[in-house]
C-alpha cells in the first residue's frame, strides 16, 4: 500500500504522517507544493523522513501558481463575499493536481490530505481528486481518527517527539503561499476578540507604516499586470514586488466571518498585500476600458465564479465556461494605473489606456460642440419612465 500525502510540515500533516504509518503500515510519500512559503520549507524533507516518509517530494510550483491560477482569478475580479481574495482556495486545485501526478508516477493508489472535517479544504481537495483521478482512493484522517481537536494533536505530537510550529498558547492554523497568509483557531474563534498584533507575519501595522505615501504605476495587457513603474516583469516577480510594497504600507489585512461551504460560519484573518493591490488596480483599468453592459454582466457573475473557487470546483465545466467568458472581456483591458499607497489604504491617482472608452468630449460639463444633443435626453427619459407613469396612473385611479 502506497500513500501520497499533501504535506506542509505543520501540526496537522506532521501528526498525520506518523499516524498513517502507524495505522495503515503503508509507505507514505510526502508531497509539498512550493507556492512561495519561503522559510517555511526549510528542513522539511529531513523532518518528513524523520516522521516516517519514504521520501519527501518538494516541487516549486510558484510560477505555475501565479500565471495559471492567480492571474486568471484576478482577470475575473474574483472576491468571495466581497472581502476574501481566495488565497487558500485557489492554491488547493494546483496542489491536488500535482499530488495526482506524483501518485501516478510513484504507482500509489491512495491520496491523503490534512484538511479538517469541518473545513472547506477537504471538499476542495477531494473534488479536485474526483475530477482528475476518480480511480484513486482517498484517506481523510480527520474523518477517521479519534482526535477531537488541535489540543489532542499537540499532545500526540509531544508524546511522539514530533517537532511542531504551534503551542497551546498559540495554536493558530496558518496557510501561506505567495498570494497570502491565513490565520484561524485560538483566540480568533471569538469574533469579538481583536487579533493580537504579533499574529501578523507579512504586513506592517498600518498605524506604524511610513508617514510618507508611495506612488506606483502598474501596467496591464489584456487584464494581466505586466509591469511596475515602467519596468516589465514576470507574474511571479510582480506579485513579489507588490507584496513588498503592500507589506511596507500595511495593505491587505482582512478580518472576516465567512460562510463555509459545509454550512459553518468561521472567522478568518488574512494578509494579502500584493493581491489586494492587483485586484484594486485591475478594477481601475477596467473602468476605463470595459463596455458598460459587459462590465455589469461580468460583475453579476463574479459571485458565482468566486463561489466555485471557494467551494472547490476549479476543475468543473462551469468554471471553465465562466473563465472563457471573463477572458474574452479582457482583450482590451490594457493601460496604466497610478496608485498611492498609504497606511493601509489604496487611492487611485490616474489611469490611461490606448483603448479608453472615456470620451472627454461627451463627458464634459462644458460645451461639447455638438457631440451630444441634450434634447435627445427628453425622449430617452420619457420612454424609460413610460411604465412607471402607467403604473402610477393605474394605482391612482383605483
């Protein structure tokens, strides 16, 4: 029996690796997707082998993650429940995809993950497995073992001599990649409790951010950010640069109570500095280049698209369908946006595009030299008010 475990080196997957060895007496291959966790990957291979893994495979997927997952999501303007930029959600399909590829390559017939039985990740992983490898069997330890919560896992780890990055005092569940870092559990389970300042790892406290604002220019081509301050960069370089800028100015902190797919409300705290800047700037260039009806129709579909990512349906036909429609809308979303970064806030200073639909001759409050006949508005208003006048006359006549 051979199992490929999606392994991060955190509390859950460290305990799970040892538990799988003891429970199933199987060969366990630990797979860690490098999505830009940086220092969190140090010593991971040695730790996994110490826990009993036959091998630990670490693959650098950062470029694929940003280019093929984050950027398409930005082009779609995705945001879940108007606040969450889907940093954890968008990483799961790529991890699952590579996990399946490794299982095929290594001749494994079981996949395992560390998602809890109350969370969304179990659904995300297993929907991706189903779409990509319906023949492989899935082991979900949190739905099988007798541990009741993270305190039980900490006790087990201490008893087994397993090194873990958490304690009873700071039992936060964290997920990090190049797009964001998330925090759950511990004092955060009380939605009235302010997150402690030592929780945050990426962004400076906005109150302590520089007193001098920073102005940047982002260049877009077909909905993709391709440059910063006149310098062309690859997607990964752009996101890393924006992370540094956003972190310095305290941008991208979000504290929300969200609705999980499984039916539970949960409180999550997120840091997403670069993604916040990208999302904001992309919207600004769209205001200049997207047709009104296309924008309004696209905006009506954003909640559904975001929900598909959040719920784990990245590899579904409906997500592909919406993606193609959104990408079609981006053909002329090109130009430059100028932003001011200051103490947690983003302000638009300007935007320009060779495909701008903004016509100053039409928009001016001064004489437009015949570009727009004010008298036309009379008939326009009269036709649009016809049904309202009909309803009013009917109701008043009764």
